[in-house]
């Protein structure tokens, strides 16, 4: 199957049915998803009590590939399957892959190879064969419109339930990073479980999200974009200083502001069409929980200011990636250009 034909849900469903493959290739930039998929394969194939005998995990950045090959060739003990996981498989050299190629070309019965990689070169023989012969799952960063589904999935893992408003608040505050979402949902579940111990599955409100979700994100990243949206130069510079002190990624900051500006543009277009409430929120692509704030900010903007800001964002992003000048100078310059 081609990588594009496999999804995380399809992978878990086939494992639950007892349908296994001898080769798994889990690759892509969303490491949380790749790690979860790897755990799903191991959990389905190797009982916990048998893992000392039938599970071998190697790191492609620093391992003896001959030992990987030996592990693959070792027969499973008191179990029908033996699983060999190679993390960071993209760091294996071509000569090292040659030792594994016979098994990739002709897998051994009872042995399952799971390769986890950040990136792959589909032109190379070993990756091409893995994609063609095995289960290949590309672990992409989810789009914003896919996050509600992920919040639902992750919340079930932690026995907590979010209503539509609470889920929207969580997405707005935390963003689309699955690892961050999983961590915040776990914290919210613990908080709500402590308040409502009589229920096995606790419910979290938007207020719970605002109380528990990372205050760093809520009070700095979100506030920085909000300050830019309100043309508040002094507050934007203050929030930027806090972000940089906390080690926030400069490119990520620019990406967040770009998203904020695009939402403002969509909100402005919706207001011009006479939309409000749920319809305006749908037009802007945000929760009704936040649309009022965006509408207030949109009234301070013109379309020419939107274009000017997006141009400044592009220039700043390019400078951050190529200029030797320290990053905070470019970010402060951006604020001066667009605020006030």
C-alpha cells in the first residue's frame, strides 16, 4: 500500500482485527504520531510479559546493524511474533541498509521490522521497498481542521470529555502540536478528576481549559498575537521580550502571527458580508468562543494593512532564516513596522 493510503485510524483498526504485516515504515515530521503508531504495533504484537524476550529496540543514530540483523533472525520465544524497532532509521547509512536488505526483500515469518524515521528518500531502494511491501504511514502535522478529531481521540485516552466550546478553547490556546495537546489534556483530566472523582470519564469546560492549560502559551504567545492585532506596540514589545526569555522559537512566533492575521482577514471579509455569530466564526475558521475578539480587532484593520503586515511577515521570516543579525532585532523591527 502507498503511504498516502494509510492513516493512523486505519493502522489501529487493522491491528485490532489481528491483521499484521512483517514491515512497518512510520515516517514524517509529527514525531508524536509516529511514536504512538509504533506503540500501537508493539502493543498489538507483543504481550507486555513477553517483551524482554521478543522486543528489541535500536537507535539508528548509534547502533550495530549486525545486532539488528541478528535480532530479526532470532526466532520468537513463547510467542508467534518478534518485533524489532529501529528508531531514527533515517540515520542508517546505505552500507548498513545493505545488511537489512535481504529481510526487507524477503521477510522472515514471525519477525516484524518497524522503522521510524523523520524523513526518507523515496528514491533509495530500501525505502522504496519498505513503502511498497510494508505498511507505510506518513506522520504529517495535522491541519487546523483536523485538530478537533485529534482532541477527541486524545481525550478518550485520558478519560476526559470536551464539549465543542471547551475543545475550541483548547485548540486556540495550545495549537496543533499533538505532543503539547496530549500533555495539556492529561493535565486537564487530572485537574477535573480531582474535582469530580465520582465519574470515570470527567467533563472539562472551557473555563477548566483556561485555568489549567499552559499559562506560558496563554499569557505570552496568544497575547503577543493579540497585541499585534490591536496595534498595541508597547504591549507587543513586552510580550515579545517574555517569549524570547522563555526560549520560544522565533520562526514559530512569526507563524503564529501570520495565522492570526489570516484569521483577521477572513473576519473582515465576513463582516463586510454582514455575517455574525456562528456564521462569522465559520467564515473566519475559529470557534464562536473567540470570534468576538477577532471581530473587535478586525474593525481596527484595513485590507491594505493586512497586505502590508503579511509582506512584513514574509520579510521577517526570510531575514530570520538567512541574516546573521540577531533574531530579536528583526522581530522588534517587524513590530515597529506594523503596530501603531
